[in-house]
């Protein structure tokens, strides 16, 4: 079975959220050890920006699938 565009977008959003959550945990763990977190925070920012793109794409796909009002 071939994955639809919506299914792929949903998968990207779910995986992106997992990655962001894990990076947030890594930042917190690193900070708790008293270490600098600049690198981890920059990476987190990049992951969050990517997730935002994935979420906008999914929302656009969902809007395209809605039946016209009438």
C-alpha cells in the first residue's frame, strides 16, 4: 500500500514532535549537570522550526481535503 501525502505529513509531524521532546529533555539534562547548553539549544531551535513547517504542511493538506461549503 502506498502512503498518501497526508499520511506522510502526519508521520513527519509525529516524528518531529518526538525529536523536539527528546531534545528538550537533553537540554534540561545538560543544564542540570551544570554544563553549557548553547549547542543543544541551537539544535532544538532548528528542530522546532522544522516541526512548525511540518505542522503547517499538514494543516494545508487537511484544508485541501475538506469538502467545499455550500
